[in-house]
C-alpha cells in the first residue's frame, strides 16, 4: 500500500473541503454542497482514466488527498504501474456490538471517446446551462463523488458527537471497464481484509424519471453475465473481378441479419418478477403497466402477451431475455480480393442461470448454415442474486422517501456487468445504484457521446447516497 499523496489540482477545492468539513452535523447548504461536489467531479473528469490503459493511480492519489485533508483514514493500493485503488474507512466505536461494515464503492476508469462525435471536450468537465459534460460524469465518477460526500457527511456527524454503528469503507477501484484484473479482482485476491464487509453499494442500478415526471429507483440485485462469441463465415476466395457464390462476407451478412431478427426466449427470474410487479403500480402508461402485471402474473399466456407489449421498450425487454449484440465485424485485406473468411464479434448477455452453450447452439440452428461457425471466446461467471428482505434494502427505501416521498424502490436485474459480481461471489451482499434521476436520453449517453449529468440530478443523488449511508451507519 502506498500513502503518497499529490497536490490537489484545484486550490479552491482545498478551501471548500476545509470549510465544509468544519461545519456542524447538518452540513453545508445545498448550494455550498453542490459547488464543492461539482469542483471535485470536474477535477476527477479532467484526470483522463480511459481504459485501456487506465492510469487510475493519479485519481486514487487525488481522492486519498481529499480524505487526508478531512482527517479520514485512507490509503492507496497500487496493483500495477499506473494502476491502483484508494480505500478509506470511518471506524465504529461500538466495539463488540458493532454491526458488520458496509462499502460505498465505484470505479475510476472510463471507456474511450470518439472525439469528433462530442459537442463538448470529453475531459474538460464543462458546465453548460446547468449540465456538466464529461466522460465519467455518470459512469462512474459522479457516483464516487456522491460516496465521498457521504463519507464527509458521516465524519461531520461523528465530530458533532454521534457514533457510527458500523465501519463505513470507501472504495474507488480500477479496471472495471476491462474486467477488473487490476481492480476489484486484484483487491479481493491481495487485500481481502481491507474490504471485508457485509454489504456494498456500487453502481449498476438506476434512478429513472418517468414520462409523468415521477421517479423510481431500480436497485440492482442481480446482473446479466457477459460473454464474447466469435462468428466466422467461410467461402471461396479469389479475385474480386469474378463474383463467387458463397462469398464469406455476404454469407456473414446474411447470418447477422438472421441474428439481428432473432429473439431469445422470455425467462423470468425472482428478481425480474418482483421488478415488474412493483413497477406496474407506479408506471404512468396504463397499457404498459398492465403488461408488467401480466409478466409478473405467473400465467404463461399472460407472460407471453405482456412480454410482447414490453418488447417496444428496449431497456425493459432486455431484462426478459438473453441479449445478443453484434459489436465488431471484419474480413478482407484488399478491395480487389475476395477473402476466405469474415468474422463478427457478438456480445451475449445471458440471464442468471442461463447457459451460454445453449444460447450458441440455438444461434447455430437459427442461422442454419454449416459454413458459419460459432466459438465462445470469453465466458463470464455467474453470481448469486441479492435479497430485498433485509436492512440494506430498507435503508435504501428510507433514504429514497427522504429525498422524494413519492419515489418507489424496486428490485432490478441489470443488463450490464459490474464489480458487484466479484463481491457477491466473495460473500459480500452487493447492490447497485445510479443515484442521479435521469431521463432516458441522458441515461443512454453512458458509454456514448456527450455523457453528461444535470447538476440538479447530481445534488439529488448526493443527498440520496448520504441518506443511505446515514440509515445504515447511524443509530
């Protein structure tokens, strides 16, 4: 572990942090909190942690500096040159009666950008019309700052004389966007005691704004499993001046057309059944709400009918079935040469408990072309689902109604993969949340162009995460 720190990139940040840290238990006003958190998030975004190569160590040291400034125990763990994590801890003084710890976590690395498709500089963290633009604003640096502010809020309560009922551990890890070998996987293997806990709050869920303006929280309790499959089409090669039947590129194109039209069977899990049952009670569109009720009914005919209605909403359809997305295509070396092979990469996300081998076998039958083969080139690993019947779920519900009395919390199976799977396999009850209420167009900017975070949503999310931490760690 390294305890080296770096000079903070913003002098104002030190001033704001030292001011807010000396306030009473009530903490700063909303305006002061948002100013401080915005400067912190801007500083984080301006440290380019595109993975690969990641280079998260600079961000880890930046966060470590903030904790050191606030008087919170913290350290940096270097997993490889330029890679690392920061772990900070607020300790309970309840002794033997203390509850088991809880983790507030997120990742520092971000996915790449296609600069000419952005209207803002991806790493400038510009604020325009009350919206902060930048890669990582919602995935996942905004969450890290919300977690940081929760730690500072708890620290203020402790300084005001209150006692924590459990340790609260902050984790900012590396390499989430590329599998976690230098991040959570490395931490669990090399420093398990530093992050040993009962619960963890991570990314992976959603706080969504519906068409009627009301919000709901989708708390991630399970996630799909990501696999990579290579489809290879073969055919005769030769000079492009002589068209050949069975051209490998044309064959692959036909196969991809079939794959694009194919839908895997509807499969309900306990989490998705409860998700649709709870969401139907607050969903604004009556026809879609009835479809959710049908899906949650347990009746095969109603499930089929409801799933067909929900097919028009991709974010909901995706949790009902294994998803298959072609992502990379290649073949050929010259414009005047017909290649012998053409290949496509498929990203397949299976539902928990579903077999990737069975999925690939179905694809082969649907494509029905012996000259198109499928090979599983990367297998994901399943993880156990979490329960909605415990103190963690109850704490999220209490915090949600504190920031918005009309907000409903529903269990959620996420289509994306997160570090929570590693934690769950290690026995830590990990739940996922994106605490910032977003309309779908902004949510879909994650991993896309012009990723952005409205500052009103940022403040809401900070207050939400602070409420969860306080509900879990204060009497």
